[in-house]
């Protein structure tokens, strides 16, 4: 007999559907002891795919001197109850997709993890979604050089719903 699907997290990203203004705060250098941040604005437009089992967002990042786009793609696995999130960077659209971060929400906070490399060294990656309301949300990216013992937040995105 097949196990019942986990559907309790299927609607976790419904809050993100629509258009957003986004304020970015990004470390100039990751895992280098940097305290220099670059701040810039952007937009995000997200829509559901496959009747809610997946979604995609188109992001415009107005980085001074080097504006670019990126795409976030998410899909839900009813066997595990986990979301997988991939990132496609518009500066290298024919390059590889980043390894997907996988996770779920607990008490309104979503944590998603993967293993990747930075400058040839292994890092653990964490995305965190929090502070979610009908008109705002926060996304953070952090890297760990020591398998998750310590984390450096290197990118923060504050979302405000566009009218």
C-alpha cells in the first residue's frame, strides 16, 4: 500500500503569489569577515504552476552598475512534505542551476538547506523565510563553512507587496 501524501505544506508559498517591491542588503564578500554591505532595490513577481505544486518568480535586482535578473523555481514533494528551491542567475543563464535547497515551514518560519561550494570550498547553504504577513516577508541567505555549526548571513531581502 502506498503511503498517504503529505499535503500540509503544499500551500506554504501561497503568500508570495503576486508582485513585490524588494529591498536587498547583500555582503560584498561572503565568508571573508566582511562587514561591508551593498543595498539596492528590486522587484519580484511570483506565480503558481501545476495547480500549486510548483511556482516560479522573476526577480529584477537593480544593483548599482550591474542590474540583473534571476529566477526562483520551487516544487513540492508530497512524499516527503519538502519544498525544493532552485536559483537561475540571469548573469549566467546557460550555467548550472544552483543545487536545490530543501526544507519546509515550522511555526511560520521556513528553513531550506543544501550543500554547495564557494571558491572551491564546501559550504552549507540556508534560506530562511520569516516575518510573513499578507503585505510583507523577509528572505535571508546564510552560508556555513563548518557544516552548520556557525552561519554568516550574507543576503537579506525585505518584501513589500506592490499595489
